[in-house]
């Protein structure tokens, strides 16, 4: 049996809880052997560390089983930590923030419950991966596209609840959610939005509710376990062009950001442009890592009627070429063709998932390579983007670390994601990377920036930066947490929100 215990719980009390889980789910759905639990560790912390070890894993397959798990947890005061696929390794993977938590593994809840081709939405459980959603939409006729992130193995629900980003015009994944089913901390069931009315036909087509809308309470939170969501998808356009711009230098970076912002505000570009430093893009759109490189690339796409896409590209090309030294190219595809988009950039903006970014040939330590992403949000204005990028670069340099930087642009905000690579088998190297991350958090806070999400080790530190009115946001979150979850069983410490039992 497990050798890891949660705080405030003895071995006999945990054993009674595990027996209750087995009685409800069956022995094949409860894991507590230490060797098996190693697979659920944070893969990018020091590989021999047990700091974020779980005490057990339970694997429900239905909403009713999730409700039973939560009720048992309350009865025995067992902390739970939920994950959908648990594949976002740079933020902790499937590991819990509180050592000794029981993991609620939702991978077996992997059904696509509905696809509505007329209204362009799907209803999915948390175990549905991007690969699964893509395949399901293809089987339903192929006239609907998903927006997807860079890696296809993750969960649609998990990524969207964590404010994930994709690359079609539906790239703000949190906004694609329309109607959730949620197991609350007492084991009861809630449907958000119009789903609060039994049989409401607009459950997955209208995102708000009558009266207060509670969907946002379950984004990046520990207030419930989401067991299904409605998720909006995109109708297949007539034409699709994958576009790139290449240039050098900070002055040009600022100009390119300003041009792209104006084009997005004018709705000429409607997807999420991605700018990279440290990634070389060749003329065919193939990429390779070059952390010491000074060149930048910008990737974006155009969609719609063929004539409209041609006209849009002419506008984009003229605007970008006005900046010094900018080269602009594109490739246009038949939108029914799944094989034409030949590289990762072309596929991901077309909604075709892959795993190319985990190609071991690109990683300095092969398959075991760890990477830690730092992801502050700022305004989408050239001068602000350059100022933050220079600060981040100087902080990495002070720690003697290379990094690859990506800028994800919306019409009004810029998400800076920088990645540094390391060997998680090396304790000293790994510790240095995480200490450098803490410095990054404090440095960007001096300019009024903070990450939009973070890894397990830094959740409290990032939460501490949101200090307006004596941390009013955190205090409100704690009051809601204590009201809905008085026993503190759901994901203690998630996003820096601790229930009363653990707050000290």
C-alpha cells in the first residue's frame, strides 16, 4: 500500500478511505502501490523528489462515480487533486499541489457525447483529447474544425479550464466553453448557464444564464470537478492560408507587433499570431531550435472565401513589408485536404493535432528533457512587448540560461511564454531553474505583470503578486472555497487558494 500520507490523516484513516473507493469503483480503478504512483509524479521537477507525490489514484468512468468519490473524500477528510489528461508537464503534469492527495484521474471519461453540425459545437468529457475531438469531427463529416494547442495529447476540457490557447479564430479556448456539468465539493451536481433549467435547448449555444453566471468559478479553480462541457468549433472555411513573416531586431519586433495588433483589431487577421525568437523557420515552414539566434518569426493564418483570403493577404503583406527587413510568405490549401499541410505550423492552424514539439531530436537531453514555461501577460503594444522581452532576457542571462521565447497575440494582449530546458535527473540544475523562475516572477511584477498560470512550486508566489486591496481577490476566493468546500477536499492549494484546514 501507499507510503505517502496527506497532512492530518493517519495510515488507518487513509486505508479506510481507499477501501471505500475500491468498494465504489472496483479494485482495478484504484492505484496505491508506490511504484505505480511514480508515473504520476511531476515529470519536470527533480526526478527523485517526492515533494508532490500522491497517496493513491482513483479512476472514475461516470459522473455518478465522481460524485461518489467526492462524498467518500468528505466522509474521510481525504484531499483530492483532479486532472483530465494530466499532460501539461511544464505546469506539473498530473501531480498534486498538496503531497499525499488522492488523484482523481479522469482519462477514462473520454466520450464525445454530442456533435451538432448545424450549430457547430461538441459536448465532451474531460478525458477527450485533441486527437479524439479531431477524429470525432472528421467522422461526423469533416465540415467542422477544432482549435487546438501545440500538442495533441492533452484534454480539451483541461486545457480550456486553464485558459489554453489555440490557433484558429476560436483560439481562446476558455471562451469556447458553453455550458458545464460540475460535481461540487459536497458531491452534488450543478449545470451552468442555461443548463440550470432542466432540458433547456440553449444549454450549449448561449454562454450566459438567467441571473448570475457561475461558469467562471470553475476556471483554474478548486471549486468543482467538471465532468462535461459544451465546446464551440469552427465551420470549415472555403480557403485557408498559412502565413509567415521573418525579421530581425527589437525595433522591427515592436513595429511588427503594432502592425499585427491593428490588423487583428480590424479583423483582417482573426486567429492567434505566434512570434518566436530562438526558433528558426525555413522557407517551407519547418522549424528547429536556435536559442542563441537573433532572428524572429511570426506565424498567423487567414480563413474564409478564396477571394477574401487573397484580398486579406494583400493587405497584410503591404502592412508588414512597410517595416524594415520583413519577409512575408504564405501557402494556401484546399481546406478538405488533410495531407497538404506538411509541417507543424500549417497543421496546428488547420486544427490537425500532432506531437512534433516533443521530437527528441530538438531537445538537448532527449526524451527526458524538462522544460519550464514562464508565461506573463501584458498589453499588445510594440513598446510594451519589447520592454518585457528585454527584462525577461536579462533575467535569464543573469542566471546563465538559454531560453526560447514565444509571443501569443490577441488584439489587446500579448502572452509571453519563455521556455528553458534542463535535465530533471540533475538536482542542482533543476533547483537552479526553479529558483530562476521565482526571480522572473518578482522581476516582471516590478513592471505590473504576472503569469496567467504557473507550475505547482510557484502557485503561492504568483498568487501573492495579486495584492490589490490587501489581496482582496484571494480573500474572496477563500471565502467561496470555505462556503462550498468546508472540509477542504478539492485540490487544496490550487492557484494559491487554500481551504481553512490548510491555510496556515
